[in-house]
C-alpha cells in the first residue's frame, strides 16, 4: 500500500466487503477511521493491513 489513508470505497475493495461494512467497522473501532469533513471519512492503511493479516490466520 502506498497511501496512508483510504476512502471507505477503496478500503472495501481491498477487504472484499461493502462500503457500509467498512463505515460500521470504523464506528465500532475495528478499523481506524478519521473524519475529515461533514460526511467524509478516511480509513488508515495500517488498520486495513492489520485486519487483512488477522483474517489470513
């Protein structure tokens, strides 16, 4: 991964889930999410990588 932050749509494509799942995981704390605007959030690359590693095991 080259970026530090991804949109929910990009994160969903990497994780193989829908965008709403990524948004909910951000709210639940399963993914590190940062709100950068009224309706704009970004998901950290590190938390995506961590979740992908956990799912491999």
